[in-house]
């Protein structure tokens, strides 16, 4: 039975008044200029938040049945949370959709690419199917595997953006922290399994990571990735208690600045804007810390994009959506690049490696068409540069 294990979500299906706020709201007062990026691009009701809850209600009441085309619709949701943010009833459309994916997964109706991703996670414990050591970026840093403060690198920093991982470590060390790192004991956070609907695999990953973090004696775990931070802080407690404080690196840096533990000495002469990652902003309400940090860097001229904070436009990556629908992702992310240009920015800063890779690809595509460059930086990289840290 659909949503049988989630009665609070099933109850929400009957609270949805079908008002349509989650489709196309354009409001200066609310700060929203369109809501759902997928609906804005595909323009069919079943791609909107209202349409997804209607599908869930029909499935729940047995009026429609699961089938392959319906399953494919479920996997277009970006899990960006904009629909819930604007909803008067706070209907958790992303949560409902994720649980429908769980049902689709159990019925073996998930897309083939999703199944391949799950196989990779099981075999290599990372989302890239990488066989090389996860900890290669840290080989020369001589980091302990036990300590009260532990850095959780995540897959993207470990394999795609090693400079970001090194920046995080060296920034933490500047605050006189003896930072630990799990190395090969660290697995993918499990978000790709969670948002794919593979709850069994997600629980296995969560239990492993919780076990090794606890064995390391960590009292605080610092995350550089917005998705890792969100899934551990918010979704791991559905599996087991978290015996440590979860901190995003932007919170850590902002606090260190406030306490005078770190200083910015090298100017960063650019006009910057900040892109709110959905899983850090709308999900965890971390809006101001990254902006405070950026504005304190000497030489920076800061401007805000029209859609920001709770109304920020998603980058289009959607945890698993980009792997399935890359053209859709490109259209959504290119719109964000155009928005940054309208804000007068020369570069974008964000706090999520998924956003970095997605927006960077869109920026390259826009540059090939319009000749305008828009670099995308992760926050720890420009912080390390402002602190004159060699990576």
C-alpha cells in the first residue's frame, strides 16, 4: 500500500487544496519568480507539486496504478523543496515523491541508470564507481583517523574536487583544531540511495558511517558538502541516533571569523554572487553564514541574485535527476547563470560540489553560445585564497 509506512505524509495528501502556488507563483511580496524548475520547463501538470500530490493520492486510493511511464515522472523531481517552501499547508511534496520512488524501487520500476548507480554504491561505496583510493587527496597530510573534530569529505571532494577537501582541512587546522579524517573507512553519505528510493541500501550506508564515526571518537563532524550535511543531520536520525554534532563548513568558518581565529589577508578582486544550495538553504535554513563570509573577504564586491534564500532557483542537479535527464538539468542551470549575469556578478560562489559541477557545465555551455565567462567557486576555495593558504 502506497505511503503505508508514512501516515503523516499520507495525511498531507488530503490537506492539499490544489491552490497552485507550487506551480507558477510570481510575487514580489513573496520573493518567488516561478517555483518549480521542472514544471517551468516541461509545462505539464504531473511535473508540478500539485500534480505529484494528485498522483500520490490516486495511487494511495487505488484509482491509478504504478507503471513505467509514471515511475519516470517520479524521477524528474529535483527534491529542491521550493514547492513546500511556498505551500500554505507546507505539503512535503519532495518527501511524498521520494517515498513513491521507494515503492517504485520495490516494484523494480526504477530507471536502469538508477539501478546502475545503486550497484556502484554497493561495490565501490562512491557514486562515481571509482576504484582508486578515496583518500588519495590526503596522502601527504598525515591526518589522524581518530579525534574529537572529524572532517567528512564526501564523494565529490574526494574524487572530483580534491582542492576543496584540502582547503577544508587546512582552514580547520588554522583554528588550531586537530582534525581527523576517516580515509577509506568513509563511505558515500547515502543520499543517492535515499533519493533514489533504495531505503535498504541507504540504511546500510548510514549504519556503517555512524559506526565508524563513533569509533573515531568524534564529537563534531564538519561537512563540506551541502547534501552530505543535510542527509546525515536530517535523514540519518530515521535510522539511528547521531552521537555527534553535525556542522557545515560555512557555519564553522563563520564562527571562526566571529571569534577571530582566522583572518582574511589576501584580496579577492571580483564581483561575486552566492547561489543557495537547496539542501543547505531551504532544507537546513543556512542562508546568512556563507554571505557573511563572502562579504568579509577584502576586494569582493557582492550582489544578490533576484531569486535568493528561500526562493533561490535550483541548480538542476537534483541528486539523481542530472544523471537521468541532463538536457533538463542544463536548461535549469543555464537560467541560473543568466540570473547571475543580470545581477552584475563576474563569478558565482556556492557551498555544494553538486551545484559547482552543474553550474560550471551550464556556464561553459552559455560561454560557447554567448562568449561570456562565469566561473563557479566553492566557498572553501576562495576562503583559503583569502587566507593565503597553499593547497
